[in-house]
C-alpha cells in the first residue's frame, strides 16, 4: 500500500495565492474603469439621440432579469425609461477604492406610476465581522402615486425596517416591530415578481455598515500579513458561529431573492454590452418582420391576447412618433 505523502503546501498557502489573484483582478478593474470612462461618456452622448434605446436594451435583458419584468413593468420601461447609467462611486475622482462597489441609476420621464424622475441604487461590496464578503444595499424609496404601487408595499416595508434598525443602532435586530411586519408581508406577498421590488433589496445575508466593514477589513489585513509572515491563523470558532447564524440571516425579510443577481447582471453584462444588445434587437426585428408577413388574421388576433411586453409597447410608441413626424423610427426589438 502506497504511503500517503504530506503535502508541502498548506491550504493557507493556497488561500494566499487566491487572494493575490483577487487583488490583481481588482487592479485590472480599476484600470479598465479609468480607460473606459471617456468611452462610456461618448456612448452616452450618441445613444441619447436614439429614441427608445434603453427600453430596447431592457427588452434584450438576460433571463435573470426578464423573469422579473411584469407586463406593468414593461409598460413603464417602454414608455418612460429615458436613460440607464452604471457608475463605480469608490473609483470616482481618481479614488482607488473597491471596484466591486457600483451604482445603477434609472431615469424616467413623467408618468402616471410614480413621482420620481430618478431611481438610483448603490451596491456596496463589504466585509462583515465574521469575514463574510458580499454586496449590500439600502432600500430605495419609490414615491408611488395612489394605487400604483406594483410592489404591493414591499419596498416601503423594507425601508421602514431599515430605518427602524438604523434608529436603534442594530442592523441585526429582530425585536423592532417593523421586522415582524415585513416578515408577514413577505410571507403574504413574497411571490411578487415586479422588477421594482428589487429597489427594496438589502442583502443575501444581512446588512453590513461601512464602519463594520472598515474594521473587519483592517483585522483581515492584519491576519493576512501574519500568514504571509509564516504565522498560523487562529482556529475558527465553529460553535460561536453556529449560535450566531440566526441573527446573521435576514432571508425571512428579504423582499427580492434575486436582488444581487439582477444587479450584477446589469452592471457586468447589460451596461458594457448595451450597444450589442441594441443591435441584437434590430436583427431580431428583421426576422420578426418576415414572420409577421406569414401570419393570417386569426394568428394576429391570437397574438393580441398575449401579455404586454416592452417590445410591443415600444412598437406602438414609435408608430405614434412616425405618424406625427413623418420620419421612420429606429427598428423595434423582439427576441
């Protein structure tokens, strides 16, 4: 029987190498942000002259997002979305902060659904005291007009809990009455799939403050330096961790289970590839035009009974524009 050889490299050594790769990735993202910033500004100027550019891009959204766009959301995007922007607030003005933190800003024209012209949500990449690392965000207040709240009050309740915890200085608290109120609302309305519920998302685990993250990062840096110096890290306190699991988990009051996935898809896929998605919309419409010529009246009547989507709404909006101006509008998107 062969003897089991003791590996000369420990798991700690491998972890350090992985961390160094992560540091390189962060530096690449910082450099990419610096180089691409003027190009994004140039793109913004160009697409501002294209009617319905961003609604058509949203129409080409990946499944991770499309699954959470209801017919009502489609109407709002098709008729009122005027711009979309992704920024890296910790890299602005020459800062060399965390490139994984980002903000997503939606701009809307005046509409019958909400008062806001801008809805902006920031996703902070932070470290918790127990070394959990991930994205967290504050709920965004949407000023819905009477009877128009497509989130069934979920975003308002999420904001109420956030503010209550902030007031008592404990973002883990389950004792504030707003916690139980939101828990009941999520249980009753958790199936709400409106995209706008996403604005109430907080975390896949729990909220981490900037102060907690700063302290945790300093302690982590000290431990990493010690490991590089040959010191062994302290053994994890498993029992204590198991006891704290409940208060670290806010899944029962999270209003949108796919919040992080949607945010990352927008920032890392849709934002950098917006022009490609728009071109895909044009190509898809060419195929759609051919298909429509083959429809008979009964098929067209049946199609009219299907749920409203961004594509059909943009089409009607552009037709109105063409009828009034005499100029042909951009082609419409269809998957």
